[in-house]
């Protein structure tokens, strides 16, 4: 069980009276004759100032306040409750921490000390060690992943202190964890439990484990490179740390891990945790966020809001402040825009962006002649006809559909494929009066009156 599971494990010191009278001051103290009264007042929880005032008022005490204070401090002893040792079931907990590694003398004769990462399984004390140059979140995650892979499984909980790579805002009851580390724990199926601030004994096993590695493996040694020190630590863990008889569990660490804990670890995921970088960003007025000089769209309702951008090797994922996914894009080169069509508001969407099929269907809905003229226009003029089709749909909002249908029918008949021709035909339809010609009227003679009499020619048949 993790000692960080409850604050009741660490009660404050509790004062209690000392029953041994041998600790009382000698007869030279003016408080000695009133020792019984002072003990009774201390057991009642009275302050030294209150005890002094009562002694002066009720017993005519002639001594100084300092004399009473010294007598009470000698009389009262602080007894802390013993620490409760917390042991864990197999596979339940892994504790991790950083310390200082051994010196590294680089080829340019520059000496540097890396950070020593160490992880210890709380049940068997099996450990993993690695030195790194940085303690940022990405490095910390890779160290944790290397430890899980080294052990061949994952523990149910992960106990760390409040280092910045893991905890953004320390809080015993509700810490704010680094989002990237939270995603890592979700990926591996473990729970992160930071210790109480300024309470190192909540992870006492790793505190002792780091000191053991520093004293036994690295003290007094110098290495030529980071890789050389890590190779040494790997061999030391195998030949020294795993073969030792641990003083608490009284078992050989490596053997005990194999027989008692390894099978209790949770299985590893099939793949490694994806390597990514993330940062907060504000959505610009154009509905995009900038990351590494490239631009990625978000839904229009997040305009001006703060979001999180997570960049992987090939993808860029965008999350809101509740870390709900709101967009995903393929990474683009600096200076380029990645815009999802679903992120364009309907009021900002140009109809021409919907494509030729959509616009032809809209024209066909106006009528057969309008649809025929639109199809002929697209066949005659190709892609440049897209904006003309947009103009035809605009005419439908200005003129009755029957008039537009009539104009389009005449335009198709005359082979006119310009929008201005359709406009002119619409105007002509408003100005020209239709005249119906009569076939029969009293003033109209029959056509037979205009025929010449028949005279046969010499060559004609009788």
C-alpha cells in the first residue's frame, strides 16, 4: 500500500507529560514546590503564560516567567508516534526519483555531472538506473518507459515527488499533473500519485535506492561519456544490485523479483508511447493556431480561445482546455496552412468551394432549361464557368423562376453561353409584348383570292 494514500499516517507531534520525576529540575528552582500544580495545568493543556499567571495570582509565586517556562519545558517531553511501515503487494507500486550521477570527462576535458534516474519496485526492490542530461518532461517519460520495458511490465501505481516535469501545481489533495505525463500514464494503464510536498518519506524506498546507487556504484568513479556510464549501471544492476540480500525483505532481489513479482505486473502495450511535443496556443482571428511557423485550423467556436497543440511525427492534434480532441491535421511545412473543411463556418463558406456537381444540382432544381443551360455552359467553358454558375443562382434570387427558365431556354436555343446574354433575355421578356396572329377575320381575305387562273401550257397534259 502506498504511504501517500492517506494523510493520517503523518500525525503532528503530540505532547505528553513525563511520568519520570527524575527529569524534574533540582531544588534550586522556585517552581519545585508547585510541581504538582504545574503538572496538572500542563495536562489540562494550559499555555506557559496562563500557568505563570495562575501561579502568581493563586500561589503568590515570586519567580520570573522565564523560570516557569524552563520548568515546563523540562517537565514536558514531545513524543512522536512511530512511523508506520507501508509494504506493497506484488505489482502494485513503482517509486522513482532523480539524484546526481558520476562525473563525465568529455573529450574537450569538460567535466559534467548528469542526473541519475532510478526506479524501484516497492515489493521486490528490483531497480532500474539510467543517467540523463536533462529532467524535462520528454526525458522523464522516456526514463519511465525504459524502466517498464526493463521490468517487463507495468505497476498499478507510480509514485513520484513534485518535480516540474511531472507536476505543474503541487497539491496533496488535487495536484495538477503535466498533461503529457497524464497521457503517458493512460497509455500504459497506470496511475500517477505524487507525494505530499516536502514529505520525502512518502517514497522512502526510492530515497534509499538512489543513495545506494550513488554510494555503491558511482562514488569515486569518472566516465568518458553518458553511454559508458549507462552501460556500467546496467551491468552493476545485474551483477551487484540484483544479487544482494536486501536487509528488509531478507531475499535476494533478482530472484525474489522473478519468483514473486514479475508475473503480477500488468502487460506492456504493443507499441511505444508516441513521441510528441505540445504547447498552449491562442486561436487567431482566421481560425488557425500557429505551431512551428505552420498554421492549423480549429472549429469556429474556439475563435480567440486558448487550446493545446500536440505535435507528433506526422500529425498535429489540437485539444481544448478540458483536453478533449477538437482537431487533427497532417503536419505541413512552415508557412503552409492546414484547413479542415468542417472548421469553416457556413457563413464563410463560398458556394464555389462545394464543387461543380453541387452547383449543377442547384441549377437543375430551378428547372429543366436552367439545368440544360448550366450543363452546356460547363461543357463549353470548363472550370471558368464555376463563377458564372454562381451568377446564375444569384439571378434566381432577383427574378421569378419562370422568367429565368424562359430566358435560359432561349439562350440554349440560340447557343448563348454568357451570363450577360441571359440577363438581356430577361430584360427583353419584360419589355416585349406578345402578339397572337389571327387566322380568321372579316377583313382578311382567303388566300384563294390571290391565286392566278389556271391556263394550260402547250406542253402540259390535258
